[in-house]
């Protein structure tokens, strides 16, 4: 029975629908980022940001930071290309969100806020980028794991999901995909910005893969 489950689990297919759902994740996180940038209260902004990840869970879309830990740990073959296409879809969704941002009523205000927020991420240095994004990866993994338990304990699962998201937003831990929206919205495409994004992706990956390996179900 276990081997049959493993065979089903290892089937990672890249389809048009898969890529479209990955793009959606990037777009909805851009929307969540916009809400967070516009919020005068950090607490309210963190709460509103949860619309991004919770909608991704509900609609079964694909988000790199949510999928990377379990995918790397559980799959032996084909996971790298699957995750790469997911990541490209997420980034494309963020780019779409960023390109549409100037058309909003608050466009100039949002562009300025995105620039200020992104500059802080770049200026914190590689060590802080890696640590901050690793902590975020841990919390996103907790949210993902709670979502898988939703049918067993729905109220507790959604409480953990929302709380995990709010914690990493309030603590200003760096979520790479949400940060990609800030990078694109600010128009920052220099080498330092791309290196920063790579460090955030690496940290999110480490922070998700490690707990996934520790709590792997045998």
C-alpha cells in the first residue's frame, strides 16, 4: 500500500493548467502585497496579506515556497524541472501584478512604497537575507502542513495557517515571491537586486526543506 502511494506521489506533470495556476499564485500574492503596502496598521496589513496564501490553498494553486520542502524531500526524480516551471510561473504572475500596479488609483503611492520596501531588503546584506527568508520558509512550511491536515482538524488548521502567515509578515521575514513583486514594482533590475532575490529564494528553500525532512512521514 505504501509503495503504491509513493508511485502516485512521484507523478509530477507540467501542464498548461499547472503553469496557469502557478501564474495565478504570483498575481494573488501581488494583490496581497498591494493591500499590505496600503495598510496604515501593520497588524491589519498582516491580516489582509493572508488572503494571498489562503486563497492559494483553497484553490489548489501552485506556489514555490509552499511546495518546495515536501517536493524535494518526497520525490526522487523530476522535481527540479517541476519546481522551476512553478517558480517561473510565480515570477511571471508577480511581473504581471507589478506592470498593472501603475494603473491603479494609488499607483504612484504604491510604486514609491514598493521601492522603499525593496531597498531595505537589498541593503540588509546577504547574511540577514538568508536568515530572514529561512525563518519565513519554516513558517510557510507550517502553513502548508496545516493545510494538509485540514480535513482532520479544519478549525485548528486554518488558525495555524493564518497565524503562521501573520507572524512572518509582522516579523518582516522575507517571502521570496512576495518580494519579487516589490522588486518588479520598484523597477529594480540591477545585479544587487537579482542577487537579493536569489538569496531569498535560497533561504525560503532551506527553511522549508529542513523541517520537511525532519517531519517526513515514514
